[in-house]
């Protein structure tokens, strides 16, 4: 787990692995799920129910809210907690999750790049992006009604079908039109609906899925980087490295050499 104190915030990057957690946070918690996740959860009650969260979803848990969440697979998650009490004290005590917000997505991805590429040296850069995330939470909670879910046509079940298709054919070249056909949609409509639902276009999402699979392989196998690139559908080792540098700020070889983090809940 990558973690640092950035100004008033404790910032943690939790790896993609199975987890089970039950807690009532003493301080406000906000987070962004980089990957689609499924499992069981409950907020503020003992009614545990299944969930399937979209990738890039922003969430917020106020202090004292009872939380239970479990997933057999999990997903990479950015977690931000008040290091200095009181910054979020005036916010409404209302939990939310799975909100797609373009500014929040950009800030979360920037924080991840800083943490992976620069570690503790990135505290000032991370603080700037953390403040953006906090302001997005503040804006969402200040609304009189529940934050609207954009792109409702791409439901969690339909996203699951998309993920299954990508995983099945990941070694091959996948065209956006082929993914749209899985749902019986025209390519143009699918691109618009998908971006509204997930916050990124389908091609960018496909690259994110390839990178996530490659990262898993980097941590669980000793396969050559060129073989991993081929297994997840990159045209070459160089292509994979370029995508890693662009999305994560570090090449795959460096990630392999980094300490393998343990998820803490």
C-alpha cells in the first residue's frame, strides 16, 4: 500500500485484491474506485446487499457511519482520510458512492501517478489534487437531491458483459464497434453512453483494463515483459511501457521491482 500525509489529508492507494472490512470511521473518508468491483456492502444499517460498482466512481463516508464491505477480488482504490480533524466537519452527514465526476476522476488519476512515480516526494503535488477531490465531494453534498447518475443506460450488468468480453479477447485487437455489438448498440451511441457512465471513452477504458491485467501479471509471475505485453493485447513491450508511463507515471519494469503492497482494511 502506498500512503503519505499530504497537508490535511492521509492518502492511501490500496491495491486490487480481495478484502472484508467493517468499521465506523472516526473521521470523514472519501475515495475513488479505479476498477469495477463487486461484492456485498452495507452503509449505516445491518442490511447487507450485493453491489457492483462502476470504475472511476467517487464515494464519501461521514464520521460515525457504520460500514461493511467485502469483495472476493476487489479493485485498486484511492482512500483519503482527514489527517487534520474538522476540515469536513460542516459537510452533510450523508454517504454516497459510485458517482461519476470528470474533475474527481482526473484528480484521482493524477494522485495515483504521483504516488507510484514519486512516492513520499510527491506530498505537495498530491495535496493539490486531494483538495480538488474534497471540493468535488463538497459540491455533490451541497446539492438538494441525490447526485444524478449519468449514463444510466450502461448498467452494472451491462458493464459486466463488457468486462467479460474484454477479458475473453484481451490478447487480440479489440475494436470499439465490437464491444458495442455485444450490447446491440450502434458504435456512436455506445461511445456517448459509455463515457457518460464511466467517465472515459471505451478505447481509454480498454487500455486501462490491459494495464490492470498486466500489473496483476507483473506481481504474480516472472514472465518476460514482452510476453506479458502480448498476453494482454499490447502490440509490443514498447507500446505497453509507453501506456504505463502515460497512465501510471512509471514503466512496468519499475513497478515489478517495487515492494508488493498489502491491502489494509
